[in-house]
């Protein structure tokens, strides 16, 4: 067994366990123990290398208190939870905005285009505003920006001249198609540190919070 011959092992027939007790073991058993010990450590090293190659860094997750350099503790668990949501939302929005800037859009503009594509037909401006992820009080400004970019059409409703209807143009559809894959990849990369089960739990928790707010 060439590998065994090349591995230096204990030369004494006596070893001590973790409690310090002196044990008598046969030489062949010592060789086997050495091989098992080395095998376990090689496995651990391989796992560590793969972990590093994945681009992840093995370090403790910073707490919100450390991130904010807050000296004292939070006033309550509820306060820490709420501030943690706001902090996380800000980080996610920044990454989203960074991607959308590459395509000449803002998050609000992208949201409007997605709503129109999902509906598949002209919609009243106010209804679009109600269905947005973030409330947009200046929906008229967002619509005007998209009109200028030539991504949507805007016309008065045939049933009510006070209502403006907007619809997605082919140019807007083409832009969204270009964004579909990069957006999905961004979602995956931002959530890869959390398991699927944890993500589902997070969704249920946030749903409960929103229900409590709107109730």
C-alpha cells in the first residue's frame, strides 16, 4: 500500500485520548487511525477550497447593530426587526437600480412596464399606480418619462374623457425581454445566501407584517 508507506504515523504503541487517558493500541491500528485522520482532513480541505472557489467568504454575519455602528442596544426587538427590514430594502433597491440604469430605466419606470406587460391591454394610469410595488404619487411624471422614451402609448378613455389609458409599445416589450434574464440572475445572486425554505419562511413573515399594517 504505497500511500500508507508514505504517511508518517505514530511510532509509539501508546496514545492518549482527548481526556488524557493513556491507551495501548496495536501498530496496525495506529496506521489505520492515521489514514482516517488524514482522509478526514483532506475532505475538509477540499470542501474549504470549493467554498472559496464559489466566491463566498467564511465569516460571521454582521449584526444590524454593528452595521450601523450603534453603541447601545435597540429599544425593542420590534425596533430592530423594522430597522433591519428598512436597511435590507435599501440595499436591495440600490442593486436593482444599478442594473436598471444600464438599460436607461428607474425602478418605478420598470415597474410600470412590467404591470402593462402582465395585463396585456391598456390600463388607466391610476390603476397602474395602485398596483406598483412602491406607491408612486407622481405617476403622471413616470408616465410622461416613459412616453418620452417611446416605450408606451397614452390616450384618453373612450368611455370617460377624464381617464387616461396607457399601453405598452413593441419597443417597451423588447426592452423588457432583454431585462428578463439579467433580472432573474440578480434575484438569484442576492438571495443565494438564504435557502429556499428560509426564503419561503421570509415571504410568509413579510406577508403577515403587511397584513397587519393594512388591516
